C-alpha cells in the first residue's frame, strides 16, 4: 500500500492494544481486517492530500523558488493521519470498555443469582424457611453447608424447629394427626372404666 515501515509498526501496535495475549485467531483476524481497511483509507487520503499539496507546492516553488514546503506538507499530512487514527481508535476503545464493564456486571449478577439459588436449595433440604433465607447473607468465602447447618442447629436448640421436623407437607400433616391422636389418648376418659 506504500506505507512506511514506521506507519505499519504503529498500525500493528494500535491493533494489538485491544487484544489479550491469549486472543483467538478469529479476534486477531478481525483486528487485522479492520486495520487493513483503515490503512487503505489512510493511504488513499495521504495520496489525495499529498498529490494536491505537491501540485500547489510545485507551483509555489516555481513562483517563489522555495524548496522547503514539501517537507512541511508531509509533516502536516502525517499529523492529520495520526489525528484520524487516534479519533477512530478512541471511539473503538470507549466502546470496548463499555462492553467489558457491562459483561462483567452481567457475569457478577449471574453468579449472585446462582449462589442464591444454591443457598435456597440447601436451606430447603435442611427445613429452614424461605423467608429466613432471603434475609440471610453469607461471606463470599463462607462454607454454605456449615453455615446453614449452624442456623438449623440454633433453631433446634431454641425450640424454633423440632428435632424431628418433617420437611415435606404430607409428613407434616401426618405428624399433626399423630400428635392430635396421642394428645386425645392422654386425656382422662369421660366414661368410667369398669
């Protein structure tokens, strides 16, 4: 494309800024394609600007006899190109940073939801009511099983949960019927026994 090795090195450096060291071949290809298109556009712009400025500078040189203007034009064109590259990649970097922060937030939210579901499931197996679990919080590095077992044991110790608490509703109803029958049998009989 006629770009200098310095310009190519700078394009490679800019293209590799957004890539991780373990980037996939697909990500590298996408970055290279974007840079190649940008390099072609840059080359076309340089050619257009320098050819127009050369024609002007040659006519000015012929009139004034000055030969130093061409170097100034190349510097200006290089500065313009660098400004275009910087503006283009600044927008790209901002967009990538926004997507990375959104992705991190979504991953964190998903992890919290999975952890909450795991805690709720384990608490249900131990017979701890949902309304209590929703108000509990555990440290990230806490052993959830041990913590829930400790909560259950405290509830049993404080008589908030019977030692042989049934967790399924069918068993609770059966346990209530059995308790009612045993209570009824323990009452003194109204009929005298003969």
